[in-house]
C-alpha cells in the first residue's frame, strides 16, 4: 500500500508541477521550506511522513469532497 500511495503522490506532483505552489504546499504539510521544490527540481526523495501528509491533503481536498459538501448543503 505504501508504494502505491508513494507512486500516486509522486506522479501527481510531477504531473501538476506547473500549477503547484511549492512553498504553500510545504507550509500545508508542515515541511521545511523547499522540500517540494527539491523533489521536483533535483529529484530528491520525499520521506514517508511527507508522502502521507500530501496524500491526506489531496484526499481531503479532492473535487468529490467538494461536490459531496455542496450536495449536502443544498439538501438542508
């Protein structure tokens, strides 16, 4: 499971690097500034703690979650 999660996060970072604010992402996952930039630019490996934090952030902020919240709020 860890390898699938790692590959998914790394692929997402690589595919979306043109849109990612690395400093902002570092702050959101409580990582040292420049961590994401060093991964993207110099291919430095991210540790499991950071991979899990990014995965959790992406899972919590997916479009499906927003759609679910909108539907829930419109029914009330």
